[in-house]
């Protein structure tokens, strides 16, 4: 009788472990999908950011050429914030 009970307990433990492993695999797949989605979103935002910086640089360059301004003066006239200046000025001064 004790061996039958032990067999039942062992089978129950084995089934519990298998179910836990299956749940972990499902969660792992879900995390992987979420990670991929976040990476795609980050890449899209980085691309968009680069395009905006390029646009800001072009606008400032046109202003510099048309009004004979320095890079800093063009940024001043365009009202660029300090964060935008950090990204734009290296392209304007090179």
C-alpha cells in the first residue's frame, strides 16, 4: 500500500514539474515576443530621431547660408533647445 501511495506521489510530482516547465516555456515565448516588439519600437524611434536631427541640420544650414550666420547664431534664431543644439551643432561645425 505504501508503494502505491509513493508511486502516486511521484507521478504527481512529475506531472507538476512538467506543467511548471510548460508554463515557463510559454512565459519565455511571451517575453521573447515582447522583447522583439520593444526592440522594433526602439529602432523605429532611433530612425525617427535621426531623421529629425537631419531636418534640423538642413534648416540651420539653409539659414546659415542665406543670412551669413554662424552655426550658433542659426540655432539661436531657430530657437533650438539645448538638447537639440547638442545633436545639431557637431554637424554644422564640421
